[in-house]
C-alpha cells in the first residue's frame, strides 16, 4: 500500500503518474497491481472456466439424450482408474450416476462462482469501472492483485477436486445438507468456496471505496454511467450476502471434519446404518444460509450485465438512456430487496403459510425494479438510429431473453404454482434464461464493446455475427424446451429420465436440446478465434472507436498504467448523444465546450 | 512506478475520511454479517433443541470473565496508543501497542487452557441405567484416569456445590460393554459445543489476525512513522477499529455462551 509514496525511489522518477519506468514481465502481466491487467486476468481465467463448465454440461447432455450409451470421444478417458480409490466419472465409457452428480454440481458451481461472477465483476468491473469514473487505478491496487490471486487457487482447488480421492462434490451447486455432509468430495468444494468468498470480499470493498472516493472532478453520483451504478450495488451485495455463506461453509466443514451436527438431524440413517453424527441440527438452516447468499447472488449475476447492456444500447441508439434516474433507483431498490426474498427457494420445505406469504409478496415486489430497468432499456431503443454491430446485437438480444427469464420466474415465486414446478426442468429453463442468454449475452456484448479499449484493436464484425446468430438460435432451442419438459413434470438432477413416464415423453426434447448444445459449442469457435487473432490482426483504433461519451473513451487505447494522459473532468451527464445544434452526434463527458 | 492514489492519507473532501478507514468500516459491515449468521444459527439451533445446557454449568465463567477484562483493557490500550501517536509520542505509542499485543496473547493463552480443559473432560452414556455413588443415572461426566480395551477408570465430577468433599469421590470402573457413548467436550459432543467451538474458534482466528497486524505495525510496519506520520497513525486507527470489533464480538459471545 505504499503506492504514491515512491518519492524516495530516486530523483530520476518523474512524479507524473504516467512517466513510470518499465516493469518486468512478471510485475507487468502476472503479479500486476494495474486494474486493467487484473481485469484481463480475471476475464481470460473466467472465460476458460466458463468453457470448462460448458464442457461438463456437454457430457451430461450426452447421458440425457442417449442414456446408458458410451460417451463419444471422452468416454474412455473418463473411465480410466487413475489410482486406487479414485472416483471415475464413467465405467466402460458410460457415465455413472455419481459421475453425473459430480458433473452437475461442478457445472453449477463453476458457471456461477468461477465463470460469471469473476467475469462480470472481476473482469468488467475491474477493467471498466475505474476508467469510467476517471480514476488512475483502484483505491487499493495491491488488495486488487491479492483478490485475483486468492480467486485463482480457489478455482484450481475446485478443479483439482475431480482428481482427489472421493472425487468432486456431488450434491448440486446448492450443497444441501445432510447429503452434502455425507457425500465424499465436498471438503474440497468448501475449501475452494472459502477462497472465492475471501476474494470477492476483498474485491467488493475495493470497488465501493473506489467509486465513493476516486471519481473524477465533476463526476457526481448522478453523472455516473449506469454500469458503474450496477457495479456499486453489486459490490454491496457481495459484501453483505457472501459472509453468511462463509459462516455456513465453516459450519458444514465442521460437520464433515469435526463431527459436529449443525446441519445433521437426529435419527439419521445412512445406507442402512445409523449415522455417526449426534444429531439435533437443522438441514433447513443450511438452506436458509445458502439462499441468503444465493438470492442476492442472482442479482450479482444480472446487474453487471444490465449495466453493460445499458452502455451498449445508449451508445448504439445514439440517444441518452431513457429514465436513467429511475434505473438507478430501481437498481438500488433491487439490491435492497434481494436480501428479503431468499425463502422463495424453499416453499416446499414445509414452512408456514404466513412466512411463505411474506416471501411471496417480497418476490412479487422485487420483480418491479427489474421491469423498470428492462422497460427503460426497451424504451431507449425507441426512435434511435440504431447501429446493428455485434455488441448491439447481443445487447438487444439480452432484452427479450432476460424478459423470458424474469417472467418465467413469477410462477415459481407464487406458492401455489411452485408446488407443481418446483425442482423440475422448468426451474432450470427459468434461471438459465436469466443467466445464459441473459447475463452471458451481456458479457459477450461487453467483450465486443470494450475489446478495442483493452487491446487497441477491433474484433472482426463478420466473425462476431457468425458467433451471435447461431448462439442466439441455439440458446433458445436449448432452454425453451426445458420449460415444456418441466411443465410435463420432469424433475431436474435425474441421471436417467427414462425411468419415469414423464421422462420418456420428453426424450425427443432432450435429444433436440443436446444437439443444440453441441452446435452452440461449435458456434463459439468463431468467437475464440476472433478473440485471440484480433489481438494481432484486428483493425487498429484510436481512443474512441464507437463515438462514445463516457470517460473510459478519453483514455488512450489501450490505456497506459495510470490510465489518463491528463486528469479527466466530467462536465455533463454520461449519455449526451445527438445533442441539438452540434455537428457530432455525441458530446463526451470530458469535452470542454467553448463558450 | 506506482500510480498516485487519491485520498490514501488525506481525507476525502465529501466523506471526511481516507480510503483505509472507509474500507475498514465496509469490512466490519461484512464481519457483522458473518458473525450475525453464526449468532442466528445459534439461536435457531437452541430454540429447536429439546435440551440445551446452561453455559455456566459446563464452561468456566471465571476464566471467561478474566478474558473479558483482558480484551476490554486491550481495547483501551489500543486507543491510548493511537492517542499518544496523535500527540507525537512515538515511543509511548509503541509501548501501548506492545501492551495491546501482549494482552491479545494473554487472551489466547487463557483460551488455550479453557479448550484443553474441555478436551480432557468426558461424558459417558450408559446402555442401561447404572448405579453411581448411590444414584441411578444414565450418564455421568468426569475425567478418565485409565483407559483399556475392556474398561475405563473414571473419576466422576463432584455434584454441583460439593467441591470441597474431595474424599467423597473415588474413581469408578466402567466396563466397555456398559458404555453406549463416550465423548469428551469437543465440538462433536453436542450442538452446544459445536456452537461454542465454532464461534469462539472463529473469534480466536480474528484475535490471531489482530496479533499479526499489530505485530507488523509494531515491527517492520513502524518504519512508516518516519516516512509519513499521518499514514502510520491512520493505520493504527484502522487497526484499532478492527480490534474494537473483535472485542465487541467477544462481549456478545461471553453472555450468549457462558451466562445464559
């Protein structure tokens, strides 16, 4: 934390933050304190984790579409017994039930905690937010570096759990007790999770301090781009919602390692024998603590995506966001409400009708701010001269996809309809519509939009469209049938759905979903190619290729360590597009008007 | 080489505090949620339990009272250290800091003896009601004097309020076949001890964290005083805020676990 006190490093050093001497490779790219490098580290790591999590799902999709058949390509690899006591995922090429459970649990965990959150907050938040507020870096650069280097081991422990004795966690990403306490493999999950929570704690404190203390002169809170507001609310959610899960994780770890019974009920029998725990604990306690985190977590996943989409839409409709202030108030209200809706995940646990009425009511209330934000974004399109570039395609696609995800959530938030839909494929369809075509489309929009800022080069538009259209179609072919399957009564987490009548009936839909998932995997190839090749071959750009107004475009592309060549000042609102009486159709925040 | 970060030492014109202080308050907010979740779990487990022991029956209230006094004193010396540094008395400030550090260590030593006592204190549950010292009981508590595969030599605790009559209590021999369950007062004993060890253990980790930070500021971190006095004082103040929080958690833990 001795940043800024380097004046005793010799007089050759010029105190202007930008005239710094060159750092070695390790300090510049590996143990960097520069928020942009850390943001890129997070982005690349999270994209790798996302792809890995997607791969796990593709194996599961094979089992669902062709139950009991040998998995092509990887079947023999997954059947190899690496050492005595090693948990294979498959035998003779066929996926095992416990392998299916492990893949399912790890898919959820990796996508949420190692993919989306690090990408949305660690990646975009780190890279874009300080630039958008005109700050030279984060408030605590070393803490920022530490947050990445605590995140990475957490992720690696999660991955390594596949190769540990007992295998990976098998109790779903929700890790419900008592199953999670009994199952092997959960310990690594819990240890990994404690790393991830610590990392997000360090990150969120840093974000809040940076946004409160380091805004450029003139950049009042209501001149902040909506993306910064989204990150601000997200940081508060991470700060306050994660610690209860940390407490719950510690208690579950105690249950597993010290033989306590926090989550173990009395009189529990496991595999025909009385369990060795004394009992007296409450499995519901875990659910409460878990969902106290995991519901705000949903908004941690969606808010940054909304922020990105707002930036891209304002920029590509060439007009100010409609209802900027209502969007800000809605985001703040959303953050607050997200702390008092968690038990709507638990309607089926036998809670009293009074309590479920309360949570049902708050759940209906929380849909209001989401609708406000979505409506404001849709109205923002009205009358704009829209540029249909790749980021904008993803941003526009986000709107109906998130709308489907949000609206399908309402029947789950009402107790009477939840009885039928609870724990079915409908739930999977619902939250994937929010997170996959919702959040991930937001993330793609962000990558295409800020890529020129990060690298100084554009990504290829044709490849971008080749990425967008198949992904968009496949996403819907994957998740829409799940809503139907769920209403048919197919329960989630089933290894072989054919043992049920409802499962047999939906096998055709399973085949369609699986084929769509594999085609979607192929559709990501143009993106991966585009992402790496554009670094060297993309069209070179100057600082503001999108003719944008917010402060990050006042810095060079890519910005140097310290970001801005002259200290930026904000003179106006964030989205002054098409102001009357000017030649340009945009007026950046930092530009001084000559009177 | 490094970028100049605004508000690192000087307070921000609007909030009136520097970055570090804002950060430590946010950190404490998250800590409130961490311990809040643990206290809530404690309440939920206790209200749902059929029986729940009284803390003062099985934990040592005198030791905990001593520890409470130790921690409160350490909070006072922490403030004194800050006040002395504010007045420019570097050596006096360091002395108070050293006292704070020692008191934190005293707390841990007392805690260690408390823990050790619990791990050597046992409870036996019998398969059938058994006569012990003229009473038919299903369970007794005490210390193990000798343990073999076939039997244990067990020194039962004196009944409450009869500590003086030492000769009254002889070790008894209990056959292994009579024993339904034998457990020391570790976290696995019951939910009371699960809560006790998890909460005091996590609090103990926070004390260790405080020792590391105070130790750093007393040792290598003290160089900052000569380079940037205000920055050093800020760090002491922020550490103090954290330290008071650790103290405060104990002030909640003490009645919740030991007294009620």
